[in-house]
């Protein structure tokens, strides 16, 4: 899939303004009311107290996080019309490290989502490849995902690797 035209024959759009268009639920941009807090048994924004917040979203994995701009625009518009207010960017870290072009695509998707009222959540480590020697173990190959996650809590080199990646991603 390289452009919106490639998927149009296989999808239906919600007609803007129709009975199925839930975009009126958005109060864009995401974050305009400040930090989200747990209050009692629900969420509230610091700038919108006493108003319970609920989040409905989708989960984007791997290459779904790296769409061209037109596809990102179409995806975000469709999600907003469906009434979603959040996306989870997941299994992004390996492809994110692979190229500056991928980093720009993900930045664009996230900015577009926030601008249209979608909140974005992610993990700071999911599935990027990490070599054993990076965590101080003289062994060929990559550390498994679950073992790397365990190392981050107890291995200074693994923690430093994780922190460096997290800093690069967040900045």
C-alpha cells in the first residue's frame, strides 16, 4: 500500500456530517486541558475537573506506524469520524531506529493525531533488536525481547541502552 488510492477499493469512508460521523466528540487538540489524572475511580484532566474521561482507541503495530503523509491523514480522519480518541503506537522501535525517513513519518502521524484530538500512547521498548554485547554479555546474536526487558531492571548497560533509546525517541 503506497497511497490512499491503493486501499480505497477495499474500504468504506464515513461520510462527513452523516449519522455515522462521530467527529463531533473530539475536542482538539489532544492535551489542551493539561495532564490526565486518576481521581477516585476515573480519569480527569487537570484543566477540566469533575468531567470523567474515557478513551477508545486502536492499536497500530510495525509498518502501520510508518505511513506516507496522505495515508496518515486518511487514517486519522477515519479514526476521528469513528469516534476514537486515542491510538497506541506499538512495535515501532525497530523500524524507528532504521531510518530518518521512518522517524519523520511517525512524527507526522503523531502530530496529525494530536492535532485532530487523538491522544497517543506508546512503550519505550517493545521489539527493537539489541545485541548481547550491548548489555555486556560476550555472546553473538540478539537478546530476546522478554529477556532484554528483564535486564533493563538489573543490568546497568541494558538500562543505559534503554535510556539512550528512550531519550532519542522522546526528543
